[in-house]
C-alpha cells in the first residue's frame, strides 16, 4: 500500500493513553451527529484513527496525548476537589 498526499487521503490521528480509562469516541457525519464507535484505552495503549466519510469528529475523554498533523495536544481529566 502506497501512502500519498492526495487530497482524497483521509487524515489520521494517534491517541496515546497516559492513564487507564481513556475513552475515544467516533462521531457520525451529517445532520444527526451521534456516537458510532467507542474505544477504551489503558495506560500506555495507542489507538490510530482516521476521519472518514462516516466520522466527522473524534471525542477524547481522560488523560491522553493526541498526535495530529498540527502537533501534539494533551487531554486531561480534571479531578474534583472536595
């Protein structure tokens, strides 16, 4: 399989869990946006995803690093103080 930079090529992201329990949720495209796929990651696990005709956005919950063509974005779950 050859990887090219064609405009048809879908964008990929990589999500690395920094703690257990990270949720990665793929959301549908179109007028009725809703979850269509959910993954749960343990600490150190990596998930590689792509935007497709079906997936318009990806929601990430928990402590994770997200690697994109724009750079690395850190997601962290806030702990409630008592």
